[in-house]
C-alpha cells in the first residue's frame, strides 16, 4: 500500500517504553517498538523520533521533590537521552541504521542535535532519535516534536499514545467518551482535549503539519498509522 508521507516525526513517550512496569525500560516493549520502527522505515518513510523521559523523570514532578522547575526540566531532558540511547540500540538491533542526537550536547555519548546533521542522516536512510527535548526548560517533548517536524520539513507528526485516537474525555475514566475520526488543531485547543499541549498544536498549525494520534500498544501500530489502516484520529491544521 502506498504511504502518503515521505518524512514523519514520531512522538514516543517515555511511558510507552516501560511496558507494564512502573518505571524504567521493558526489554520486550522496546524490542517490539524498535521492530515496528524498522518495518515502517522499510516502507520508504524517513522517520525521526522525539522521545520523552517520563519513565525515569518528568520535569513537572520536580516541584513535588523540592526542585525548581528549570532544574527539574534539565533532569527530565537527561532522562530522554537515556531513552534515546536505548531506542537507538534497539532499532539497530532490529536491522535498521539509527542515530541518536541530543539537543543537550553530550558528545561523549551521542551526536549533538543540529538540523543539518538530522537531515543528513534521514536522507541516508537512518532513523534519527531526537533526545533532549528542545534543549530548553519549560517546553514539553510534544512541543519538541512539533518544532522538529517544522525544522525538518516533515509531512506529519505521529503521536503515539496508550489509546487509539483523540476522545472527548479520558476513555479510561469516562465510558461515554467518544472518539474523533478527524478534528482540527484549533478545535483540539478550544475543546482542551489535552492530547498535546497548546504550544505543540500552535506550532503544527502554523506550519500546516497534520498530527496522527494512535495507540502504540499493538505490534505494527506505526506502519498501520502510516498506511491509514489502523484506528487513529487525524488532527488537521
């Protein structure tokens, strides 16, 4: 099946990598997602992955621990680098070349992020794992995904979640929640649907980048989202 997207940014939360564990990395889950990324890349799609760090530390949790927000966000950015390195290894183990780049420079462990370096890897067929968020505190990795999509001229953002699209309310808490097949980014902001933050939606809207929200829970989910065959919500600019 023909895929309508040539280049995409996949937003992958840290929580997606911990499987059924309460924190950290789950080897089986990491292997499954890496295999799905490799399969999607083999379809001819250039893939950049913005990875979160919530399975280790979320910056917004810092206040509960007595840490100021800017410093806590820095800790969270380091958590994303740990996930990025693990994901890079898993994708390469699945047979697909990958490179981890960090917006927080740490050249001893991975290449510092630059737009030119990321584009160079993408055009050579490598999956690019983008860690370190935006490199600045007070910005979520959702905003980082929209920013990188704009910088790298991506055709779409794939937002991997634990549910199969955008709902009118949390379907795990509200049995009457309804799923949207499509909606606009402005509607998502106005309805406060919470699937991504307002800054991320605004960036995507200004750069005419659609967002596909889907569940990462099952094998083949990324490929199905790219083909348009899986259950998902298309959020249009």
